[in-house]
């Protein structure tokens, strides 16, 4: 603590203008020790936000046209070191200009109150549980514990598993009164020193029909080079075919059967001759290289994984082919995977993977084992002649999975 010592000396004046003759003590020393005002010291170490008594803006809530401000416990600035990203704007949505916080800034056409954005922050963005509870409070829900956060379902984002949130209630945004009958979709991923947020809010009457578009947007987000930044750091180089195509969960799809779940971390199978294990890949239980351009993989997700018809038709779209109706899918040949009849789809055409490159003369073999609790996908892609030669091996491999 700083101290001030005040010494005052009273000196006898040699001459007074009025000729006063009173005697004065030549020198008088006064010592007074007092503590300095504590606020003076504290103010030096305060941030500008604290000195000005400003409230921090919370992560992910910066509206269009607003600048970023520091957040308590962390830097609110967007991650300037993050790679560039690309995405696709779903049908019926329109893209707005990005802001200082929103890399992607979109809204449902004709409904400016129904908005969706993608944000990347350095560090953990305040933490997974804290951000989930902040969003819950915005929609009028009570906070939850870390254990409850662990049980939240997940969806793919940047080839990783992100926590998927879907809430309804009265929504209170930045500086706005609560809006009744709102809905919120959200994905939060914290991985390798960055926090990724995708958030959509709007009237329930509008968002109730937008989950498929939200899923489509989230799945389309990728690093400009074609492979997500998190996956690129964690996985070896992938073949020229699709790095991965994790199924996208959607609402309203019925499972094709009921059966025991298969341990995603320990899928058992018989490996056909000539198939080479390609090592760990994000979102896959196992990947096999059959040739430099042909691969087969197994992916397992909790829940229905988006449903049978949705995924088979998404695969047909990747091959440039039209969707099949329910009757056509029901007529497909099936293979029994751990007690569940699973349709096999065979598609030829021009294959377009997640990297965006198109390959003519390709073939895809795929199947989906969908139950109430789990979705297991097996998919083979490569040049048509190579994949066609593997038809029997593909069926035998699927039948051996347990």
C-alpha cells in the first residue's frame, strides 16, 4: 500500500507589511500517515468495459450491424486465425452480409425473424455447458448439469460430433422482450482450440418446417479446401473419393425395424479378401481401401440417423440420380444385418463427394440398418467396374456385421 508523508514547515516571516510583532515557532513538523484511496489503484487494472460499467455481449448473440465486444472471461473477437469456410444456402433461404461475428448469416426468405448463423470463436467460447445453458435461459428453460449435457444427442458438424439442441418456448434475444411460441435449433462443437456455433431461431410456425434445411446447411459447412479443419488435423490423407458422408438426422423418418444395437466403437465383421483397413477416420467405425479410388466404410449414429429414405435418396443425389419413392425403396433387395433386413441400393452416374469434385463413370453400393435407437450405414464408392466386381463381397461383408 502506498503511503503519503506530509511535512509542513511554518517559517517565521522576516517582515510583515503591517509590522506585526507576535512571535512564531521557527519550524513545526507535522507527520500524517494515511492509506491511499483503494479505488485509485484498482482503476488502473480495470478493463475499459469495467471502468465504463458496460455489460459484455454474450457469445453468439451479436446481431447484424453490431460490433463485437469483450466477453467476461474471454475474448469476444471472432477467431481471425480460423480457416475460411464454405457452405450451401438451402432452398427457401437467403444469405445476408456477414458481420464481425457471423461468418455465415442467413434467414428464411420472407421471414426476417427466422435467422440462422455460423460463428467460430477461439478457445472454448465460454465452455460447452455454459453456452448450452445460456441458450436454454434464452428460451425460458432451466439450466442443466454437465452429466445431462453428456446425454444430449449429437449431429455431424465439420466431420465431428456436435451437440444438437432443439428447444421451444418464449425466446428473449439481445435487448428484446420475450417472443412467445419460438423455436431454436443449435449445434455446438468445441474442438482443438476453437468453438463452433450454428444457431437458428424464429417463430415455431416457421421453424417447424425448417429442420431439414437446417441439417442441410450444417452438413454443407466445410473448410474451403474441402476437408474440415478438425478432421484434417486428426486424420491421415484420404483417397480422392469422398472423405466421409455422415448421415444427417431429420425429423419424421420411421425406422425400418427394431433390433439390438451394435457397439459403434467395436463393430465386428468378416473382412473380404483384398480389403485393406485404412485406419481411423472421423465419424466412421471402420474404413477399407479396395483400390486407390474405391473404398467402403461403416458409420454408426445414435437415433434414426435421419431415416432410411432420406439417406438413400441423399446418396442418389450424390450420384446425380432422382429420388426414389417409398414403394421403390420397399422393393429393393435386402441384406440381413444383425437381425434387421436392410435394403441395398446400387447407383451409377457422376459422383459428387463432399469436396465438390465430380467423378464420371462411378458406382455406389450402400445399405442402412435403421432401428429406433441406432442407424448403421455401409457405403462403397469408386469407379463402376471396380465396385461392380465387389458386389458379392459387399453383401457378404454387410451380412457378417454384428
